[in-house]
């Protein structure tokens, strides 16, 4: 177990916006607000492991505002597209909602209220106070993380800098909390980890970019808290080898080979070494009829760069595990609005 983790600590998992955002596919529903399955599943996992008295989930105010803005932009984009279509027998009419921003803001509050009713405590990190602004300016001018490096634009990463300063300000007032920062991009890196450790003179920050790694940390916390009473679930044992395979280059090779053979075009010209996988969910596993191998199915998100543009798609993967060796049997595209960016 990581020496940083201890049973007498409280933990706050702070999530970046990209871990909450739910992108809209073909079946967009703008009547309600939702976050990603990964985010909601985190609450389920903490409660399932019975560690909710020790582990809290943190979301910054800037993240909620960014999600609001993304929702409004998606709504306006969809409305604008549909206005250009004319169908026989159909006419687009308004439904009386003249202020979608106010409408969806209320839906976000309803969504938050549901989260507040969970056993897991939801913590909202405030936007950094005014006295931290000079530090943000210095960070931008110096092109220090989470702003991009000296060979890139210094203004890219401003919202990440606000989230980071929110984390620091929270830590200033909660010295005993152990921070786990989860983001899918690499702007939160070892440079920030060193800054944090030098500032607080302690090793009390973990930065993770992968859902399976975050899950492993939660299990370590549960094991440390429970001690000899900890019992791993069958699902935990079964899925350990699966997650190891998904993180391997062998999985990436098989995945790329299968989408090429099946003529799946969604990933365009993305090369094999540019694929990134995350958000493994809906895992099912059963024995084959002859009981000689395992049949495994799961959903997974895939990121890649196609002509300098990031693309993300959600797939259903069916695989066979025989003699502890995995191989992909079938990949299919999930055509709905649950894919995450």
C-alpha cells in the first residue's frame, strides 16, 4: 500500500471538469442535467466500500460554472442545427422556455441536492479569493503548471489554474485532509505535486489520470481502514487482471487491429500509439458453455488525436479470457449520449 495513505486521515477526491462532463451524442436530453457515469459511479464505489466517513468528493465552483456553460453551448448548438431542417408534417415550435440558462441552472441545483443527500459528502471548493489573483498572474506569466510550458501559449490552462488554486486554498484551511486530484489530462503533473509538497512540507497529494488507478486507491484506503476485517469482493478479484490487460500495449494493439478489420471509421486516422482508454464500466463476466474460458464484456471510452483534433468514442468490447490470456472477440460502437469527453 502507498505509504502516503493512512487510516487516521480524511481524504478529499477533487475532480477536474473533464471527469464530470457528459457529452451529447445523437440522443441529447436538455430537459435535465447529468454528469458522467464515472462521476456518479464514484459515489457508489465509496459507499460500497463503506469508507464514506473518511472519503469526500470535491468539485470546484469553477467546474460547476464550466459545466453550466458547456450545457448552454450544446443546447444552442443543437437548436441552431435543427432550425436549418424542414420536414413535411413537422413544425418546430417553442415550448415557453425563454431563458435556458436559468432553467438548466435550476436543474444543476436539483442534481447537486441529490448528491448532497448521499452518504458521501460533496464538498464545493470556492473560487480562489482575490488575494490569490497575483499568484495566478505570476503563474501565467511564468508559464508554470497548470499553464502550458514555455513553448506553448501561456494563457491555456487558466481554468485549471483556478481549480488548482482552489485546492491550495482548501488545503490551507483543512491541513489534515489528504488530497487526491483526478483529471484526465496532463496539466496536473509532478511539477504541481512538488509545489504542493514544498508548500505544506508533506507528501500528501496524489494525482491520478486513470479511473482504474483511482479505484485501486479507494480499495487501498478501504483495506487500511478495515485492517484484518477487510474482505475483497469477488468483483474486485475478478477485475484486477482485466484492468491490467486494458492498461497494456497489447490491448491497444488488439483494439486498433479490430476496429481496422471491422471498418469502424469513427477514430479516423488515429494511429495505434495515439489511443488512450478510460472509464471502464458495465463489466459482465461469465463462463463459456464448456466452462473452459471466461466471456467478458465492458464499455470503454477511447480518446485519440485525428488531424490535431481530439475525438472520443464509447465502445462495447467483448473479449475471451483463456488460461489468463485475454483476446478481443468483438467491438461495437455505442450510439447514445453516454459517451464522455
